[in-house]
């Protein structure tokens, strides 16, 4: 099995490699920069002396990372090419594209009947200010593409909102505003593999940001059936086979906030007895045998 990763010795990649070895699967790690794609001659894709399509049964994509527009488009097109050739890719490239774009993912959730926060998206700072008031004057502004809470800002002052919106607009950013939902400085991360939640945690923070990478404390959680079904459906809507689903429990009930198609699980692993890497590899092996 291939692991597409920027850091073969990173914690998640190491866990995946060990899980593969426990199941007599040979792990092969490489980065996007090591890949060569070919058209009308073979191998269709290679990394060093590895013929990606012929030598690997499947491939796990870890975070694609930063890159120019050309680099990102090429990486996604290459994944799609390998998928068309018949390779099992976790997660499928279409699911990655859907999930990385917060607006796209949220619209799909809403269209499929999942509860989501009230959200407005625009390129205009003037229109964004109107939406700020529509959303009650207390919003979270997030990068359209981003993760781990980096760049997310809560704004409840209209003067601050106007200045922030103008700055984002000046640099040709898209303004993504989400109504702030009181949630007691905690949220839920459900880790979905296939059609089930294999582990979940409550993330408890000292501020409204609940990312473990920003200091939130993970606590083990047995999800009620309602929330487990919500997380699984969110993954299915996007098309993810392995994913982290973030749920906030607000005054009006739970809402799906985001979905991560290339999730880390170090924090979650610290509070669950389930070996998540083993579960991922077992799932992929079962899919290959199906």
C-alpha cells in the first residue's frame, strides 16, 4: 500500500506503516514531489523505482499540503487519473475536493438534510458587513480553505468586522461568515471509517476554539446513536471513507460544522482503546477483497 505523505516519519504515517506491517502489508511512502505522471507511455505514474499503479494495491492520501494553484490541480488530477485506472484511493479525490472547500461541503450537508450553522459567503466586504448583521452581529470568519482552526476569528464588533472584511477583500480572499453558536467551549470529533464511527472524543477548550492542535483537551466519548448516524451520513454525503466529522451541540441541537478528509488522530488515539490505524488498514484490506 502506498502512503502519500509529506513526512514518512510523522506520527500518523508511522502508525499507518506499523498497522500495515502487522497485517503483512508492505508500506511504501512517497510525496507528491517524487511523482512522475506519464501520458501515452508507461508507467502511468511512478515514484522512484515504484510503478504506482502496477506495484501498489491502494493508496492513502495524507494532507496534500500547500502548493501553487498549478501544483494542487495537478495533484488532484493525478489522483483522479489513478482512480480511473482502477486504483483504490482513500480518500477518493472527489471527496477531498468537496471537503477542503468549506462552502461546497456545507451546501451538500444542507441539501441532504443535515443540520448546519447559518453561513454567508461573498467576495464583497460591503455585502459581508450586511451578512454580519443578518447573522446577529456575532460571527466566526474562517478561511474558505483551511484546517486546525488556523485563521478562524470570532468577531462581534461591527467596526472590527468592517476592517477585517476590507482587509480580506483587498487580498482577494473569499469572506466565509458563520453565525457563532454557543457551545460551552467544547465540540465533538467523530472518526468515521466506512459506515461506522470507530471512535469519538469531546474536545474541551478554554476558548471557543476547540482544536486539539491549539491546546484543547480530548476526552473519551461514547456517541449517542443520533450523533453517530449524523456523522456517518455527513461522511457519506461527501464520499469520504475515512474522515473526521466535527459536530457542535448548540442551543437548538447538534450541527455539523466541518469534515476533514485527511484527518489526524493523535489526540483521539490518546483517549480510545481502539487502534485507529489498524481499523483504517483493516477497512482498506476488506475493500480490496470485496
